[in-house]
C-alpha cells in the first residue's frame, strides 16, 4: 500500500522525469522503462522503504561455473552491487532487487537510482547472456 511519504516521493520522481504522474498498475507497482528494453519496477515496500525490482532475463538452464560464481558473489556483503541483490523469481527470471529508504531520496535522486539500476542490469545481462545490447 502506497503511504503518503511514498506517494510524495513518486510525485517527485514524476516531476523529475517531466511527466504528469506515475500511477500504480494492477499489481500495485510502478513500471518504468529505461532505454529501449530495461524495466524497473517500484513497489511500496513498507512505511520506510521502496522495493525496487529489475528483471535481468532468464536464468540459463546449465550455468557455467564462472557465471554461478559471478551471481553468488553479487550477493555477498562486500559486493559492489549492495544494497541490491540478485534473485530468481518463480518463472526462472533473474532479477536485481533491493530496498531504498524513502527518507534518503527525493524525486531527482530516485530518478538517478532508477537509471543506475537499469545500467547495472544491462551490465549483468552481458555477463549472464553474453549480450552486448539489452534483452527485450
């Protein structure tokens, strides 16, 4: 449920993006497409944080050792991805996810974080799928 603090932050994000508003969809999330093919979803996590989720792509059925190490290292406490993590949803899609404290952000800062998340997802796609361009 979007509370007043989260709604105000999302209104600030919309203003920073130069659009009139960002209403939640049927799932309760806000979908932003960055570039041509990178989606970043925002959800009201609780009173103090937003949940940010960005699909990377399908998990390879037989990942090589190096890929498994790369993905597991991304979840270590000293990873440069922190406070974000790599996970996998029920459909087998790798996702990058994390929580952003509402109090630490305003609209422009959240817009910059969304861009940084999308950029990192594109980098992870290259590692996971060997793609030079974002997956669609």
